[in-house]
C-alpha cells in the first residue's frame, strides 16, 4: 500500500513538472517569436530614399558584374565581392564582405 502511494505521488509530481515545463516553454516561445499582424509605418525621412534604393537594386541586377569568393588559408573565413568593370577607367572600387563559412 505504501509503495502505491509513493508511485502516485511520484507520478503526480512528474506530471506537474512536465505540465509546468510545457507552459514555460510555450510562454517563452510566444514571447520570442510572436509576430505582429501589421507592417509598421516607415518614417518620412526613410521613405524619401526608397525610390533611390530600388533604382539601385534594379541597376545592380542588370549591370554586368563578376562575383568573386575566396577563403582564408585555414578555410574558416570566406570573403565575397562583386567586381563591376568601369568603361574607360583604370580605377576600381571593390566592396567585399567577410563571413564565417557554414560547415
């Protein structure tokens, strides 16, 4: 009889712990990943650059360019750059990004 009481007590403690763990995880998930159901308005200051930005994006998609990538000697880091040749010029601008390689 005493053994059955211990099992019931242990089972109810385990069920309570699991339930509390579930509720805590659910709360933390909703707190971290809850999405808003609207798109916030952008300030007028930022909106004035939107058309210029999208013109640049369209230009970048159309322009002839070379995509360069290379790794460091140990292979842990990777560099990425786009080269856009200029007509009648000996000067160049290279914009590059250093990123960790995903393994």
